[in-house]
C-alpha cells in the first residue's frame, strides 16, 4: 500500500505537467496571428480580390471617422456610410445608396435616413468638356430635392472637373497632382508623393464621383497610396501579404499622429 501511494505521488505531478504542455500547445495553435504580420507560410495570391469594407481614422484630438462600404456582384460600391465622432462612434451615419449606368459610371447617389427614406438625391451627367462644366443645378424628383452635377472626363475617362467646384490634374503615373478649385489649377505648385503598393480601392469597379471627389478630402481611388504633400510630415504604412495597406500612421510636422486601420472583403 505504501508502494502504491508513492507511485501515485509520482504519477499525479507528471500528468499535471503533461496536461499543461498539451493545453499550452493547443492555445498556441489557436491563437490568432498578428494581422499586421502575415504568417511565414502565407504567400501572395494575385487571384484574391480585396475590396475595402471599413476604414477607421483615429485623430490626435480623440476624434475619429469611420467609413463602411458594400458591393454588388460586379464589385461596384452600392452603399457607403460615414460617421465623424468624438471619443466613440454614436451610430449617426451619413448613408448613400448608388446606381450606375451600363458603363459603370455613377448616375445617382441617394442620401437615406436611418429608416430608409430618401433625404436628398445627387444626379451625375457626363461630358468631355476641356474646361470646367456647368454649375450644379437643382430640380425635384418625387418631392425630393435633386442636385445635378455635370462631370467632365478627360481622354482617358478620368474625372477632370466636377461642375465648376473641383478640378483634378494627373501626373504621368496616373496619380492626382492637383485637386481643388478649377481656377487654381494653373498656379498650383506642390509635390505629391505616393508609394508603389495597392490602394484600398484598387479592385473597386466603377466611376463614383460622389465618394471619390465630393465626400473625401482628397481623391481616394488611385493606383497607389498618398504618402505626403511637399514632404509635410511622414507616413508609415503596414501592408498585408498582397500589398494592400492594413494600417497607416501619419506624423505631422507638428508631431500630431493620425492612425488609419483598413479592413477588407476578400473574394
């Protein structure tokens, strides 16, 4: 009996150590990988289609901005919603639904309420004017105020003017080199620096002036990612294995830091 008790005293500690090792290995196996650092076994897969679904901006003054995007089967944005907030989001979204023509050009953007009522409508008509087009004008549609935006395209099908409000110039790489009032295009002198990786909207289909030129500070739909203007501040971007940004950290010349997180739908 003493012999049995002695062996049991030896066996129980051994079993405890064995179970601890198994549990530890199991936890290691199930632990999520660092999303900013792909696993060593993960390799680029050019067949995967990345569509940005959420962008979260964290500003220096504890405010932020959230953008979310939904897509149709053709990878066109059919809904976008945004919220600017202080401290934490409150769910007060600005939401747009989108309609395109057969050439994947946006023709209608409807701002809708939380109960799915149309609040305002923006219509887009396209031309190939060499100069800024007509002014935005108003009309009504089913009792709703409609703003009509004439959009001028260049020879490459890129937006050149949005009415007389915005003008866009491009460099030889297809990056925008000016975005602002049309009357300032000829006198503007600045250097835009881009990376060589893929923009979050790289795989998005369709021309959407509402998102790309009316709702954003700078055009967002580009081949690559904007790093700095006139070397003002610095931006460090972390990319996934397929060269899409998952996080960027921008430090201004005054030391303020802005962080942006990107999430994707992968097809």
